């Protein structure tokens, strides 16, 4: 009887990334309890104050508590990342499945996907936001559009690989309905790579949202986001660098932790990919 080798213990970087991500998620969920003040509360008498016992990270140019704004900014960033990842997979998965199975549909769809991929994602997002009313839903859709082709191409490649398998040929010869072949034989082969791709989309969406907010074409400034906070603080960076430093640190830690977890999931779900780039 063959002995089963024990699973590898998680690497310390994976554990650290998981701890950081849990901390950020907890910060977003319990933001009203963790914040010292309302993130939009103005106090002109306390403009640009350094860190103190009352204002842990100092205040911005409007006298708002920087710590409270960074904490509440986590909510928007995580919500945007979840919405973009879920939406791009929800749209790209069925399109990729159909494109991989039906050759005529594939020829049309993949040319459309190639056209979307030819446009830089950030420029496409800026164009969509500029042509519509800025808001949370608009930003999610604008960031999601460039991610859909990535999902479609990934799912399509998995379907094309699975089509050459013996069990798929047997199902076709037995007269199995196409819908059953796709849902029972092809769809399961896409789950593992989609989970990994979803983590990268999540991190990319958070970064893109921060970039849009920093450029002033994202979510309105009345809603605290990490990008908005850095955009407002850049004017006073030489005098008060913490206005940009703290939201940038939290943003970087969040994105890095998600990417590290994505790498760990890739190695766990597909050992052949260990050590390779995404």
C-alpha cells in the first residue's frame, strides 16, 4: 500500500500574506468601530496636524482624521476588487466555455476579445468613466471590461485542452447533449485556474481603482478611498508626507498579500506551475 506523503506546510510568506489580508478585511468590515471620527468630518482648526493621541495618523488639509479615512477607504477598495473579480468571471466563464467548444462562435468572440485587449486597460477605464456618470457601479464596470478578455482566453484554452481528452470523445460518441458535456466535463477543468486568476484580478482592480481616484476620474471625493486620499495629499507632500505615505503603505500591503496568496494557490492547485510567472 502506497503511503501518502504529508502536505507541505505553508511558507511563511503565505502565512504573513494571509494575516495581512485578514487584517485589511477586518478593518473594512469593522470600520465604524475602529475609526476615531467620521471620515468626512471637517475641522478647519485642525488642518495638517501631525500624529497625536487624538489623531493617530494626523489630519489632512480639511482637518479630517487621516486614520479614519484610511480605515474607511478599505471598504471601497475591497468592494471594487470583489465586484470586478466576480463580474469578469461571471461574464468571461460562459463566453470562454462556448468559444472553446463552438468553432464558429470562437472566431467571432476572440476577435472581439483581441480588440479589447489592444486598448490599455487604464485608458479604457478612464474613457468609460468619462462618458458616464462617475460612481461605484460605473467604476466597477469600467475596470471589469479590460479583465473579461483575460478570463475568456483562460477558459477557452482549458476547454480546447480538455476537448482532446478521451472522456470527452467518449461522451460525444455516446450522444451526450452538448450542455451536459460543457457543464459536467469541461467546466470542472476551469475551476482551479479561475480561482487563481480571480486573485490576480482582485489585486489589479484595487490598484486600478486607486489610480483612477488619484487621477480624479474615479469615485467621487466625498467617498474616502485610498486613491482619493493620496490625490488630496500629494499637494502637501513636501510639507506633510504622511498624507500619501500611510494610504500608500496600506494599499501596497493589501495588493502584495493578495498576489502572494494567488501564487500560493497556483502552486497548490497546479504544482507544475510552481516557480513560473503568472
